[in-house]
C-alpha cells in the first residue's frame, strides 16, 4: 500500500512560476492563450509568498523571457502560442504584486521547465530542498513541465490548485489531474499550505 505523504516532507521551497505583467496587462491580444479568470486565480500568490517569508521557507521566482530576435524560441512557436514575453516589454516583468526583493532567488528561463537550461537544480541542492510547492502559470505548460521534471528528480511535488492558472479551463483541469497522477496528494489548497508553513516554522 502506498505511504501517505505529508504536505511538506523535509525542507520545503515555494516555487513561483512566471507571474508576470499582472498590472501592466492590456486589452491587446496576448501571444499566449489565457483562461478567462487567469489573474483572479493568481490573486492569492502574495499571501503565500508573505507566509513563506515569515516561516523561513525559501522562495524561488521564475521569469520566462525571450530575446527580441526570437533566437531562443525554438519549437515553442510551432503550437498554439505566438510571440510572447520578449525582453524589455512591460508585460514580461514580474508582477508588482509578488514583491520580489533584491536578495530573493530569481531565475530567468527560456523554455517551459524551470530545470531546462537553468541553475535551478544547483540552487535546490544548495537549499537541501525536498518538497517543491508550485504556484503560478500556466498550469498546463510551465507549472506542469516543471512539476514533471521535479518529480523525475525525486522531489516531493505539490501544486496549489487555487493559485495556478492555465491556457484554458479544460487544459488547467487536465494538468492538475496529470500532476495528481504522478504524486498522490500533489493537489493542495492555499489554506492547507499556509497551515503547513506554520507547522514547519514551529518545528524548525
């Protein structure tokens, strides 16, 4: 019988994936599809970030950004996505609501997974991370692929399902099911995570 895992096993890390351009988002069509209530679904991120800070949980912020000559897009434009998140565009900057600080861990990535072509694994080893708690977007793209790679690197993975947003409601729901398939108990709610952070702080 499968062992029931705790929400946090060992050292947790909060992973904030591509929460970008929230306050600068315009009415212009996006190069990537967004589910109808995309921004609303990410509104709880500041609370989770603040609680992680207060409880001594390390936070890693990711930003997807592409060079303006498009050289690093590769096959990314062969699917449903158009050109998006170019360096220097206001919407590429991290959203102000997440309050990133000068001494925070920050990684710029060119592809979907946080592990691909970055120093994320080196950082996680330095932090002695065991459990990765993922928030941000897209549920069905960068969150999902980062989750899969973390799973294959043998991390315990949790996705805060009320603090991720996808390209569509259908894709969002399918990705959550796929992540739960890989690790039973992966899908969690913000309230559970906030409580687990408090338990972690008190046990430290």
